[in-house]
């Protein structure tokens, strides 16, 4: 990448002169975005940011000379968690402007291919607007946004033990991942299952399930503790399985982007 032959492209470790020498035509800017919000009694408020950043680091390691890893964005759109406290949230307009500004900065440096790796469900709606606005402003730029759990939906589904509704928030998946990545931060003695499906049969909630009908819920309507799902089924061993499976899927997607093999969403 540089005359000195740097072996990785982690933005915050580089100088501006080194960044100026990047061959942007064959480089993807990887932008992990998370949140700072309550995750029940047993997980820290950095859960979404911590997990997505670790996943992004693994993707960068697989393609160190063609993947520019950027600092993780720790502020998300999280109004549905505010009633529990311990949550920081940006308004839609602020979040959109923030992520759009970040992407515009990379595009201004010469980047033409950007991948936003999302670690928080509340970011999905504003991120779709970011992609639309960036395309309107920079028709030559390719900007992708993916949720890590949807990218690896089949792999996660094959590992999970909980039934429908067991994956949601501070759940079997997130708790297992945190156990594996930093067990010392998990308050294991405080783990408890919680969460109830909304009344009626119109909307059903699970991380791996979509609904044909959209409806917004504040978390206080669904859970008393802030947990939605079955963290009691979490384990460090399962977390390793989840992490390796998700990483493999993300690396596969990154290689499709780098090799430009048709539509990356079919990778």
C-alpha cells in the first residue's frame, strides 16, 4: 500500500500521506457501526459495537491489503431502549447526517467502494436513507450496508438451540458471542430469559425472522429486564461457533466485493 510496504490498512494507524497512496480502485472501506445501549442485566452497553468491531477486524485480517478498516461508530439510533437508561441515541436526522458525513469523508479521500457493516437493528432504517442519499450525490460510488446476523442467517440458524423468539436482544446469540470474545465482562450470575411476543398474530419477533407488516415497539412493551430472548442457552463454546460461522460468511461476501463477481448480495 505504501512505499514502506505496510501490511495492513487500519485507518487510525496510518498517516495522511499513507492514506493518500491507497489504490482506491481495488480497495473497500469497511465501516463497522454499532450502538451504545442497554443489554439487560448481564451484558455491557458496548455490546453491539464490540461485537461488530471484532467481526470487522476478522474481515480485514482476511484481506489486509485491500480492505481499509475504519474506527467503529459507537453511537446508534436507539430510542426504543431509552426508557431503560444506560442508552445513548442519535435522532434519525442526526444519525443519517453523521454516517453520510463519514462516508463523504472517505469518498473525498478517493474511496469508491464502501461497506457499512451494521451491528444494531435500530440503525437499519436510517442506513437505508444514507445509501439512497449517497447514491444521489455520488452516482459513481458503490455503497453497501449489511447486518451481520442477516448475512449469516443460515449459519446462525444451524447453531442456535432456542426456538422462535430466542434471538432478539442480549439473547442466545449476543451473549454467546460476548462470552467467547470477552467472558470476563459477562455478568453470568445475572443472566435471565425475558421477552414476550406482541399480542395478536400480526407481528412475530426474532432476529432471523422478517415480517410482512411493519410495527414499531419500545422495548419496555416487550421485556421487563431489557432482555429479549434466551440468553440462558448461551455459552462460550457456542459463541466460538457463531463467531467463526459469521466471520466465514462475511469474508465470503468481502471476497465477492473485491473480485467483483456479479452482484455481491448473491455471494
